[in-house]
C-alpha cells in the first residue's frame, strides 16, 4: 500500500481544488428547499463546478450517471438524481460532490435538513458532523490511521447509532480514490503512521439504526437495511505536523 505524499506544489493545487468545492457546496446548500428535485440539485452542481473551469469527478466514474450524489432519508450514499424525486419538508438530504482542478481531485459531503425536521433527525446530522471532528483530532503526523476510525466509532456508539462498515474514506489526489482506505468503525490494529503531506477524504456515514446497508437494483443507491435515516459528512483533509488542514471547509 503506497500512500502518496504531496509536494508543496501539489498541496497548493489540492487547496485550490478543495476551496472551489467548498464554494460549490455552500451554494448547493442554499438551494435545498421543499419542492426541489434531486435532478435539479445535480444540474445546479454540475453547472457550478463547470463555471469554475473544473470537471465533476463523479460523472461517469465506474458508470455513475451524474455529477452529485443526492441521498434522501434512508439512502446512505450514491443516490442517483431523478426528476421524479422531489424533496419534502421533514426530509434529510446528503449531497456528495467532487471535482478536478488542474488534475487534482477534491471530495466532500454534507447532510442538510429540508425545511423543519424532527429533533431525532437533527441530532443524527449533528452527531455525524461532530464524529468527523472527533476523528480528525488524530489526523496528524505521528498518529496512526485507525486512531481516526476508532474515535469516530466511539463517538457515534455513545448515541446508539450504526457506523456503516461497507463503505470507507480514502486517500485522494491525482485520483479520486487513492490508498489508504479509511474505515469509520473500530479497528483492532493501528494502521499506517500518518505523515505530513498525505491528503485524506474522511467520511463517516452514520445510520440512526443498525449499521447494515443494502444496494438497490440500480446498483448504486446504498440504503439502510432497516430503513432508518442515514447521514454523511466528508471533507478532504491535509495531514501536517500539527493540526490538520480541512481543505474543503471555507472559513
Ligand atoms: N464521496 C464518494 C466517494 O468517495 C463519491 C464517489 S461516488 C461516485 O466514493 F459517484 F463517484 F461514484
Ligand atoms: Co469520498
């Protein structure tokens, strides 16, 4: 397993790629409202990405037919946008987006409320987001990869949530998916030692119920096996000797 260490030049390009993605996400977040179709969200996302001269990296990736993954309620990830899928008040929706800038990939996901949602759903979204921050306390040189996994898992378990096991985070750079794989659940080894210059997409996917997931017949959409709600939060992160740089968050 070879984990790439980015040069200063490459880190600069990753920063740019991720900064643009943060802006795309901010604008997509503002568009979320009851009545919008998941197709419209994808169309807006693709238009925004291209308006920066970038390319959507999900489009046609292993045959994926859209630029943005739009996953509603019990859908965990990789929901395929559709004109027939209209967001309703009380839904939660996960938007996963990525782009390529001058050959460098970025990847980030957010879960949003649609209008007013239940307290339980709001807590799931917030705990999923916070679990990322619990994880990245260990995202620094000298720590080990699975310190991140264990911290995410321990935090989510306190709330009785299911931490998805069948999908993981990943290294990122000149490809969308590079080594290493980054599980979000408890590991019994330490994993590789983290080094400054690694860029990682850390992405907890958390179910309100059990961790089990299933694939729909479209071969993309991942849903919770028990039908419970699911949330997703992802950022592309740069490992340094000190605090990690969260590249896809705008300040
Ligand atoms: N964030 C997801 C990932 O890391 C998105 C990729 S899905 C696909 O794998 F649409 F690109 F296939
Ligand atoms: Co990812």
